[in-house]
């Protein structure tokens, strides 16, 4: 299963960038994951204004990537 991975940075400084995985949905194929990734990550970012969304990607078995913090 594929999961959405977001690269985010602190909005105040533009520093301390890191990756987080969105765990609310898993995808059977990469194409669907990629298609949905920008909207899902944008929705997350709008609720977590301390962070700036830099980009997204999809990964399989991304269990080592932490879940995003709750703002």
C-alpha cells in the first residue's frame, strides 16, 4: 500500500524541514496516491498553519517516516 509523504518546513523560519506521512488513507497504486496527494497535503497544511508545505510524494511501506504533528 502507498501512503502520501509530505515535505514541510516551519512557516516562521522556512527551516527545520522534514518529511511526514499522512496516515488517514492508503492507496493500492502509486497513480491514485499521486493524484490525491496535493489536495490531501494542502488540506492538512490549512489546518496546521505553523508549517509550510514544500511538496509531496508517495511511498510504499513508509512506516519509518513519522506521522505529522498536531498543531
